[in-house]
């Protein structure tokens, strides 16, 4: 892997600068098809569980796909909830690919039997991410629930048996599974999959378990070193750009893509700036409105605001700002930190200082997710503030990624830019 | 990697190109990779590759000067290495 791969090009400007201003259409977007899920993962970023009766109909989903085709959105990251429990899931996948919108979907594997695997192996336009958050049954099932390890392994075996190579094994890195990182790689290798590691966010139900699950400072270093050593073999959705402040930048655009190059469409058609920000503060509009999704993307006041250049805020004077760009907006928001300051997991230690300051200032409750579809049987866990309703859940950690590809000769050229690692890991943290 | 400007090239049929104010985005459905074209001239070159007997001809027709050719060759080489463009096997555009 290449350290500090420069995305920059001499002209007409650095890609980061161009992307910062937003694109005419997203490169990719995350689309949670349903809040229904057979699991109740403790860290679900969309607080999924129960189906929302206002869910987009098959026809409405097809209308969205028609719009995405017109806007030339290359692909969608489909998640949920567990998207495959929608009865029209395969119909929608077929409709999208027939309309030149590629599909990558995240699943816990519950519906990935041999027949489904065979149909996936036959298409160039569909990619799959199997979610697994422990390399052993014990570690995984503690987070994702009893039986979920076996379900995921069965799905991977089905895919491998049909000859589907290069599907993704997607892992949210936690305090408990970082020691298993080499074991995850071995599992991926065994099934001919590519390992994809993403960051735990305090979004959705993740807010409730953040304190117990997020990596310890020394684990962040361990993870960073591992990522540097494995380079292109592993995908990250560019979700670890806050770790770039350890030194050499990790591959990626190092730019928050929220509302700029990525966004989220939720099951009821609400459009949020990013998949980790299901909160009214980041709600840009709804695809059911007159202008449809294109109207939201092009005219949302929130998105216009997000497309203003970053100023750096409290991080501006930090020597590492160019590497980490202040980190993740959602991580800051759901830990009660100001958006123009350090990330709660700032590797230079400024996050801890900021968190201490936030805790010390009374009367500022930590924001809670605005939407919650958790199964009612999930034991209630009170969040830090305990005041707001629980978050909306989505089981599949579909991360927006902006992964930067290795530097190529063309990076020296004003003419052709970097090639990203994988589309799902294109740019903007999608 | 060196790039042969005198051969015939084309955009891979699995590549989707989307014009942007700064140039274009390219997405390859087979490799699932993304690339960027950073100005309008290189976009014009790439778009017209299939219509020319050689990449050199496509460049010159798009207004690339002799002095600029090496830079465009490097850009095309990068696109070839990521399989965004491939050599045309049948010279159907004359040559």
C-alpha cells in the first residue's frame, strides 16, 4: 500500500477541493430498504428491528432507481435493517442493475441460501457484504445476537461454493474484536472474500454501547499499523481517516463526503446527509416530495451548507488537520461534541479533552437519534442523556466510504485521477 | 507503464462515464473501481478513442498539442492499467 497517496493533482485543483464543493450527483449512496431486521445488533447504526409501515413501496423504490439512473449514480449500497427480508428485494436488485445502477448490499446472511448465492455469482453488477463482528462465535454473537455467527458463515460458504470470489466480509472494529483482526483476515481468505473493516460509530443503538465497544487508544494504534501493513488488500470505506493523524495518511480522500458525494435514503424515503447521521439535524428532505431525490440532492439547504469548505474550527491550528480533517461529523455529533472541533477518538488526544469539557458543561444533552425501530423486546438501555427517544436502527453497517486508491502515475498528471480501490469504497465515506 | 499512442483504444463497455464540471467520473462495473478525468480535453479524448485509428489521432483531434502528448499518454496509461480503456482488437475505424 502506498502511504500518503496524493489525491492531489496540479490542475484544475485538488480533487479534495473539488469534492468539497459537492458533485452534481452522488458517486454512490446508501439506501436502507427496510428497518425490519431478524437481528437486534447492539450497535445498530439505524436502530433497526421493526418494519416501518410507511416504507417505500416497490413502485416508489423503482421510481427512485429511475432517478438514480438519470443522475448516473453508479451504484447503491443497500442495507437496512436486513434488506433481504423485503419480499421484493430481488426484484429491486434486478430492476436496479437492468437500469445501470450497480448494487452492493449488506446482509447478515439470513436469506443467502445456495440458490441466492448462485444468482449473485452470475452478475457483474451485484456485490455482497456479509456482516460479521467477531472472528469467533462468542465475540460475534455477544454483539450481533445468538446464531448470527453461524448464519454468516453459512452464507459465506454458500457464496464460496458457487464460485463467487471477492465478496466482502464486513467487520465493524470494536474493543473486543481488534485482537482478532488476523483471524478475520484468515476467514476472508478461506472463503475467497475481501476483508472490509469499518469504524464503529456512536450512531443509532451504537450510542448506547459506545463506551464499552469503541477501541481503546492503544488499539487505535494497533489498527492503524495493521491497516498500513495490509494496504490495498483490505477495504475500509475510508472510515478510519481520523487515524491518519498518527502519521502517514491512509488511502482515502480524507474528506467528509456527507451531502457532498454521498448520502443516505432511509426506508421511508427520508434523505440524510450520511448513513451515520439519522437525526433531524441532518435530514435534507424526502424522495416522495415533488422534486424527488434529485430535487433533494440539488436544492437542499442543508446540503448546500455541508458543501461549504471546511474551516477547521478548533482543529485548524493542529498540525495534523490536513490528515484527518477533524474526523467524523456523526461521531462528534452523537458524542455531544461541536462539529467544528476534534473527533471523540482524535488520536492526538484532543477528543478526550473536548469530551471532558462537554461533560463539564451542564445543560447540553448529548443528541439522541430521532428515529427508533428497535424490537420492543430489546432490553432498554438508557443512553448518556436518557432524555431523548432511542435512535433508529439499521442492522447492516453500510458505511459510506471514501477510500482513496493507491497513488498512480496519473496522480502526477492533471488529466486522470486516482482509481479507487473499489466502488463501494469509492469516495466520501460511502 | 508505457502507453502506445499509435494503437487503437476504446473505453471498456463495462465503464460508465459521468460528466462533471471538472471533467468526468468513470466507474468500471467489472472491477468496481472509480477514476477521475480532471479536465474537459481529456474527457473529449477518452470519449472519441473508439472513433479514431489511434490514441494519438484522438488526442490531436481534441486539441492536444505535441508538447502536451506525453502528459496525455501518462493519463491514458493510468486508465489502461486500471482497465478503464482497452486496446481495440479489430481496427474497425480504419488505420
